[in-house]
């Protein structure tokens, strides 16, 4: 019975009623220590998070390589790009419900922060962090389907 569709929160319950639409989205932000805000921010449908973040990185590398070409320097490649400063990688996944009693209710189902230490030996390069987004997305889609979806 959809009339009873509710979400349990620590502050109480939210009654949705009939759910018309659900949208699962994730964000990927990279903020270097000592910076005010993120240097990279991607918001996308969770299933497309990896490809959106990958495309963002490709675009950034292309801009850098244009400048390197002018300066007659060797170009960067996706596999070789690393962060030389410590950073925080923040992943957030949300479900937006459009329903009978809540026209646009947003539920955060995950917040993950990953610390990048640039000084350690064999620190991950950027493409390795991006590859991790594939498993993160699969995990979030599974979590959503098992625990947070009212539309089957």
C-alpha cells in the first residue's frame, strides 16, 4: 500500500504517500587542503558518476596540455596525473522523491570522505580514484534499490 510509504529519520518519520518519481544522484568533490572550496565538483546520476568524473578530468587535462604545448612541454596523460598536495575527496549520494505528500524530498543515503596523502610512497593517482567510483556507484545503486526505493 503506497499510502503508507514513509522514511524513518533520526528526527522522526517522513510520510511520502504515493511516490511518483525517484532520482538517485551522487556528487564527487576534490578539495585540496588549505583551499576554500572544491577544485573539482561533479554531480551526476549515480550510474553515470564515473563517466561524468572521467569526462571532467579529460577536459581539465586537455586544457593543461594546450598550455604545455605552447610551452613545448610533454603532455599529461590520464594514467600519469597525480595530486601533489593533500586532498579530501567527498562522495555524497542522495535520493530525491517526488510524491503525494512531499513534492521534492531529498534523502542523503551516503556521505564518504577519502583522505589523499600526497607524501606517501605509491600514493594513488587520479585515475585510480576515478576507477574506485565504479564500485562506489554500484554499491550505492544496490543500497538504494534494497533500502530506499518505493517504486519497484
